[in-house]
């Protein structure tokens, strides 16, 4: 019981150092993103939870403590020239009176005796266990309430919500299946579950605007991607263990704020405008009526709203995402600090030889009067010498035990160093004789070959740089002439385009006039008349194509069917552009995803090129039939792979026409956005 109480108090002291370091780093580096601050504080809190375990399992690392060892205290009062011959009046009390008066100490008061008799360690343990039980009960009650909400919730059948949830999860790299639920027991979006994630919405969210739908899904799916439910559990367990520690309370509150701000950064990175997203948050928070769920991750809480809105509207904040590698590195550094701290122990007082207080022992009365003189001083001298011999024996025993412990520790260090030396020798032998020697020889040969080719390549690059520098100098010397040439080039390009358009329009008009004349001739046979009518319709459509106000007509029911809703998402992470268009209707659902840059022809129905490493995917689900097309770029050109219900099919003319409608629809929507 005393050992467990000591471990908890020791862990509380060391956790103060760990959490203080985390706060110092976050305050010093103010430009850290919310995601980085959250990872730093979560690693520190997790290490604090492991401190009691490490303290109990790791070997003790003793640290010497400066002790003030006082000299032996002698309370003997010298009595000279006293004879202790036995007489009838010399009782035991009279014989001991001089020594008792010399060594008498003050008697402790009643309050001090009562205070020292109270089992304070037991009381502290009971208080700590009561607080921990209260917080654990609160955590379990929150879990039970959340489980009840999940049992009552129903799956959301809205195709638009489901399609956007799936596409957003794929864009964020979430490979787990995310269940979209609706419940009347909550009025704020929630996310829960680490391995089987769920997004829970209020029932009135089905009719919300596309802007709010995108913001809600991005925010809640960001919680799922970051595994924030695990961080929430760590924070709740930390409060249960260190409920008495104010710095733990501050850290848990900061974790909650950084967690929500990191998910807000995901929403802003998806393309949402800060002012619009802040307005949506305010409206959601204003509609809150039901109590919060402590076991789930809520999108909005009134207590945190002011700081979040200010962070959203601040354009100078760092909104970068921290990678998993950086998170693992921060966890490793935190553990490297926590492990030695857990092993530290103050030097136990039992290892220091105690200094005994020499007190005078009253001389025993002589058995009989001796004619040779008093015997009491001789007996007292023998007792004092015995005490000194006992003290010397204790000191020698303590010194021997310390020497044995130091020798054992030295042997362990020598054995560890010998193992490391043997491992280094083995690695050196492998590098000299094994596969490492072959790899080193190959690398040296490659370096020699590169050094031989370095000279000609450097000369060619130097010539190109000199030519570019000369061209740059000529351009900068005459900027007015350069601007005039650019204006003339743009004017010529516009004139050329106008002339081509006018020539095409004139040719089409002539063909229409000729066809109209032929249409009026009554002697044309019926087959020829049908052919001419088809040509007339084709030319009329081509002529209408020059009208910029005319939009393409779609026949695919996924695009132009009844009650079809579409949604366009554009994401750019600084390196690659990602665009997703979803159509959802009564008949079928479709998704078009573009990674990278795509170039379409003038009609917008054919792909002319894809950026390096880019891809285009189209997926259409009509009843039980699923048609999927993937287009990728390679050295040989564009590669088309068409699958229907998982079986590969040829990319024929029908498939080309099917793809052309989706491309034209995407071109139209992206031009309007």
C-alpha cells in the first residue's frame, strides 16, 4: 500500500516535468500548426500514463542525495568522585538520578502524538482511489450513452450524402468503411470509432446546403483519419489517473482545442472559404439544445467557439498537417525522456549506515561493597566501548554491501560493452566479406563512371547558361519592344481565330443553302432524302456549336435524369490537383475523379493528354450493373481499362460515347465554378 502510494506521487512529480516541457515547446515555437501541437501534447500525456508502469518494471537508477549527518550525541553528564556503595538508603532511584537528570528530553505533546499516529499514506490512497473511481464511472457512463445512441440510429439513405462521404473518405486516404447514420438524439454532428468508424448526423441535416454538407463531412472524416478517438480515450484515462493534477487538466483542455482546430484546417484545405465555414459553425452551435456526448467527437461546442472562429479567420496561421513519421518521432523522443525519469530514485536512507546516539546508561548498583573502590564507572565504560564496536561493525557491513552492489553494476556494464563490441565486429566482418563488399564495389564503379561523364555535361550546361544569360540581357535591355511584340502576337492570334471561325461559318451556311435547295426538289428518292436530312441536322448542330450560349444536351440518365443532383469538389495539396464530380439520382449514381491535370479537345468529349502520374476514373452504378473506366498516362500514350461488373471489356465506340458525355458534363460544371 505504501509502495503504490509512493509510485503515484512520484509519477505525479515527474509528469509535471514532462507536461511542462511540452508546454514550453508549444509556447516557444508559436508557428506550430494545431496538428503538431496536438501530437506533442498527446505524446507527453501518454508518457505520463506510462510512468507508473515504467517505475514498477524498470531497475532503479539511484541518485545520491546530500545528507547532513551529525556527530554522535553524548548526553552523559560527568559525575566525579561519587561512590555508589550500597546502603539501606541507596535505592535504585537514587542510583540513577544523576544520569536521568542529564539525559532527560522534553515529552512530546498530545497533538504531535496524535498527528504522528494517523496513517496518512492510507488516507491519501483512499482519496486518490475515490477520485479515480469517479472519473472512470463518468467515462463508462458516457460510453454507455453513446452505445445507446448508436443502437437507436438509422442508416442514412440519401444518395448524395453517401456518395460524397465515400468520395471524401477516399480523397483523405481513409481505407476503412465509414458508416453514415442519422439520429434524433443529437443535434450536432459526431464521429466515433477507431476501427469501425461512424459519422452520426441529426435527422434535419439531410436537407442542409451543399456547403454545410461538405464542411460537416470534411470535419468529421478528418477526426476519423487522425484517429482522434484514441487521443480522446488517452485524455480521459489521464484525467482518471491524475485528476488531482492541474497541469493535466490544462493539457486535456488544450488537446480538445487543438484537435478541433486541426480538423478545421482540413475543411479549409478542401476549398471552403473561411468566412462561410465560420458562419456554418456559428449556425450549428446556435442550434444546440441537447447535452454533449463526452465519449464522441462533436463538431461544435459553445465553450470553444470563439477561439476556433478567430483561428479560422486568421490567414497567418500555419495549417499544415503533421505526418505519421513525424508523430512517431515525437513519441520516440518523449519516451526517451520518460524512461530515464521513470527509473530515477532518490538514495534510500536505509543504504546509509545509521549514526547511533550515545546515551549514558545508569550504573547498576554493586552487588556488595568492594573495598577496592567503586565499580559503576568501569561498567559504564564497558557499555560505551560495546556500542562503539557495534557502530563500527554496522559501518563496515554497509560499506561491504555498497561495494558488492557497485561491483555487480560494473560487471553488468562490462558485459553490455562486450556484447556491443562483438556485434560491431560481426557487422564489420559482413561488410568486408559478404554482400556489402559487392555493393560497395558496384557503387564505386558507378561513381567513377559518373565522374568521367561529368566534364562534357558541365561544358554543355555552361554553354546553355551563357546563351540564356545573353537572351535575358537582350530582353531586359528593351522591355518596351518586348511588350509591343507580345501585343502584336496576341492581336494576330485573335484575328486568325476570328478568320477561321468566319470561314467555317460561311462554308456551313453555303452547305445549308445547298441542302435546303435539294430538300425542295420533289424528285429526290426517299432514301436519299433521309440521308440529306441527316446531313442537314449534323450541319445545323455544328453551326449551333459556334454559339457560346448553347450548352450540350446529355442523354445519359445519370447526368440528365430525373431528380439528379451533382456536386463538384476541387482539392489542391500544394503538389497535386484533385477534382471529383458526383451525380446522384433516382435511376443511377456516377462519380468522375481526376488526379492531376487533364487536357480535353475543343469539343470537350475526348482526352488529349494527362499529366505525368495522373489518372481519370469514371464509375457508374445503374441497378446491379457497375461500369468502371480508368485512364492513365504512359510512355506509349493513354491507356483505357473498361470493366463491367468486374470483367474487362473492350473500349469501343459505345464506350467512347459514354465517356464523352461525362467529360462534357465535367467541362461544363468546372467552367461554371
